[in-house]
């Protein structure tokens, strides 16, 4: 699974057909206030979010990679599991 940040803080799942906006699948992440955790909340939650991310990606029409504004970190791999 390859994820990216794009446009106005959207999260996308990359596939051969393009970028699928899976941001709605992140609605289950807890909101944090100061003091903030010392870890990345999304990365910590990925194992539990994997199924929701894939389901959301199948629901939306992909956008071509060239049609989005990529943000850092652009792409990172997530081990299957």
C-alpha cells in the first residue's frame, strides 16, 4: 500500500490507475490537543485503518498523479499485514 499527502492536506492511496482520495477513512482518528503525542497518529493507526482505506479507495474515482499537488511526504510504503 502506498499513501501520499496531496492538495489541501488530503490523503491518497496510490494505484496503477491514479490517486484515490481516502481522507474520509481517517475520520476515526482521535483529535489531539496539547500536549501532542510524540508519534505520528496516522502511522500508529495504519494497521487498524488498512481495511477502511482500501474500501474507500474502491469507492472513489482515481485522479491522475499529474493532476494533484503533491505534498511531503509524497509516498511511503505500508507493509501488508
